[in-house]
C-alpha cells in the first residue's frame, strides 16, 4: 500500500544489483511513494544490465559510480541534481563487499590490502558520499541519509570476518557525520541494522544458511525481509522521522534483545 510519503522528494539510491538486493526493494517502494531518484552502482556491477529493468520500472536514470572514488561521486552528485532539477532529500548507501570474505580467508589469515579494500568499499565510502554531498551543498534541509549495517558491528560472528570492523566503522561515521550534518543543514544520518537477508552479499558469507535459520528462530517476529527493510527505509526518508538522527536502528524482528528462545532450546534438546 502506498501513502505518498515521499511525494516531491528527490534522492540517490546506491547498491541495486539484482531483484534480491535491499536497494532494489527500496527503489520500488520509493517510486510507489512518489519519489524521484537516480540509481547508481559500481560500473562493474552493471555489466549484467539488470539495473536497467529497475530504472525503467521506476522511471529513473542510472549513473555508474564506484563509491570509493571521490571523482565518481562528485560526478554522480552533480549530474543527479541536474537530472532531478534540484537538491536532494534522501540518499541510501546500500553497499558492502569484503575480498577476504569472498575468497574465504579465515580471520587469522587476512590479507591486509583486502582488509583495507573492505573498509574503503563498505565504510569509508559512506563518509565520501556525505563529504561530497556537503561540499556541493547537495542536500535540502531536513534531508535523510541512510546506510545499512549488521549486528556483527557489536557482537562477534566468526564468518563475518573483516566486515564486522567495516560495519562498526560505518555506524561510527553515521554518528560523527550525523552531528555535523545536523548542525549544518538539519540533515539526519542513520544506519539500519538489518536481519540476515538472502541477497548476493548476504549469501556470500560462509555459513549463511545456518545463521539465517538461527536468527529466524531467535527472533520473536522472525527475520525481517528485504521488503520490510525497504518499508523501514521509506519511513526514515519521510517527514515522519525528522528528529531521528545519529542512530543505529535495529530492524531484526527482536533478535538483538533475545537471550535464548524456545525454538533454540527445543532444537538443542533433540
Ligand atoms: P547486494 O549484493 O545486493 O548489494 C551490495 C551492493 O554493493 C551491490 O549492488 C554491489 O554492486 C555494491 N557495491 C560493491 N562494491 C561497490 C563499489 N565499489 N561502489 C559502489 N557499489 C558497490 O546485497 P545486499 O544484502 O542488498 O547489501 C546491501 C547492504 O545491506 C550492504 O551494506 C550489506 O552489508 C547490508 N546488509 C545485508 C545483510 C544481508 O544479510 N544481506 C544484513 C545486514 C546488512
């Protein structure tokens, strides 16, 4: 159901790779809610052309940008404001990648160049996005900037490897930049800490199926889906959440507050 929550709002959505992507669902919901936006992803991620289907569906233009390149981001923000005819009201950073996770390195055998790549792509890029937005004065007052995180920022999950550090940094950047952008332009900055979700990035983490099932059995409401996550993102881009900033917002069906659940006890007793 649509509520016109984003009528007249303009934005940039990073990270829609395919129809499983959380960013894909956010774009579809943002379109339903009346937003106009530009879609972007790394040039390499666009080679399958999937994003063009989404662009057509949402009447959006696509601008390639490697989120680690300040030059690409400058071009993206300049062009987006031209295309959309003004400043932006929302930005979604839905980006994550670890070469160490991809290549199955254990935590005691990390490649440090790859570690830096993990941090650059998955965390520092969020700072770059905001710094470019600030320097171009690209955000409207009461705008909203959002990134996606995971609870491994606070608790250890062995297979999440160096992505845990990236998420901790991402959440910290949201706090620091949130303070700055709030003072400067009344722009809010938050992260949503999402349940395990069956996407390309998610299922790339070792043991994903086991911890997806575990989280689902631990959470009184079950795992939050990508569609549910998109709904939450829409509320955070809307005017109904204008004073929420510098927060890491848990969107996990209750997982983070549970010690143990009956389902897990029953499983252990089998
Ligand atoms: P996804 O694989 O669909 O999206 C990840 C995106 O990052 C892709 O579109 C990819 O092209 C993009 N990307 C990678 N390197 C890039 C670069 N240099 N420049 C620009 N874009 C780049 O997977 P998903 O799950 O939708 O991931 C979105 C966000 O949600 C990520 O931050 C992820 O860590 C986070 N998240 C995912 C969870 C899951 O279980 N799937 C759980 C909690 C958070």
